[in-house]
């Protein structure tokens, strides 16, 4: 009498604790993304407004109030408050894959944060992972939409194995996609995850040109770094390389496909089986775990 050649026979006869661990760790990995309210960078004008009558402060407060209120309805809004020399133009924008609820949560903390970081600067921009706010007092010198405001490149590098080709192809797809996607685009390509967004008030053509400029900056500035973020005045892009495949992202990762509850469900499934002391259910649970691994 020979021994079974299939590994299924041995797995089904493992003790319950091993079956639990098998079920628990056979789920797809979930990427833990940064909190969308975490600070990326701040830009504050060195020049501060003189406000002996408090008119600037009132106009700025009114502007912030309007922006926060609008974030309950939209992911982008631009407006102007005040009159004459106290005119202030401002806007907010949330990432395209945030829900309206998360957009509001992100934007609602920005007025206090901006005041804390920039005080009475005549212009300021505070960028979080999920949103940013920007304001400028009338007469502030305008900058090019292609001007780089901030960059960050991963410390780890990847050389060989076609990394540059994969990155460049993914970024090329991104540059085209963000224009055809009317200002926001994200996708995965051969272990590369890319995301791009343009300011909500620029057209598709200008958006595409801005994204292409950001892509070129990423290639030059970040070299072989496995990740990078490039923020220009009117757009930003990011890319990340995952040698073992792009992980699924939880709902806190801005709305990408989720597998965040899988391990929790596996945990409770095991203890429900143990509580019932039912061999049949234990066998079924084991078979499900094996199927998850073998792809049956």
C-alpha cells in the first residue's frame, strides 16, 4: 500500500492550531498605507501680511470656513474672499480616491495646521497625503505650474531585472492616463503601482503636460529608487515598486481593492469551529485554506 502523493492528505490531518495558522496567513497581503492626514510638506511665504485692523485675518478665516464647508460636497473647490488689497484666493483638493467623508476629515484639520505652520504668511500651501490647501493674498507672485515644490525618493534602490523599463512604462501609462482620466489616474503594472493627479481647474491637455514633466523629474531625481513622489505646482505623481507583486490596499489606502477584513474573519472562523467541536466543519475549513493556497 503506497502513501498518498497529494499534499492535501497531510494538510487535512494537521492539528487545529496549525490549520488556523495556515488559514490566517494564506490570505493576500494588505498594504498599510500612510494616514491620509499625515503631513507631506509645507510651503510658507517668507513675507507676512500686515494686519493692524484684522481685515486679512477675517478674510482668511472666511476663506478657510468656506473651503471646509465645501469639502463635504466636493473634492476640489476654489474661491476668493475679501476685497481690494485684502482679497485672498484659495483652494483645496483631495485625492481622487478618497471618499467625500474622508475628504472632509482631511481638509477640516488644515486651517488650524496651516495657521500653526505658516502664521500670517501672504501665501501658503500645506500638503497632506490625502489633501492639500492653498491660499494667496492678492498681488502674490505667481509661479509656473511646472515648478517643482517637493520631492521624496525611496532610500532603497533596484538595479537590473528590468526595473527601469518597468518603471518607465508604468510612468508613461500614468502620464497618458491622468489626462484621459480628467485629472486623476492610478494603476498597477508588473509590480509597479503608480498614481497621479492634477489640480482640479486645469484642462486635460495641460494636465497631461504637467504629468509628463513630473514623470521626467521622477526619472532624473529618483534614479533607481524603488519609490518616489514628485509634487509640481499643478500636479503630482507617485510610484512604488513591489518585487513580490503589488499588495492589495485596504480602504484606508484611498479606496483601492480591499482585503483588510480577511484575517479577522479567519480568526473568528477558527474559534467558531473549535467552539462547536465539529470535525466536519474543521475539515471544510481546512479544505478552504488549502484551496486558498493551491488556487483550486
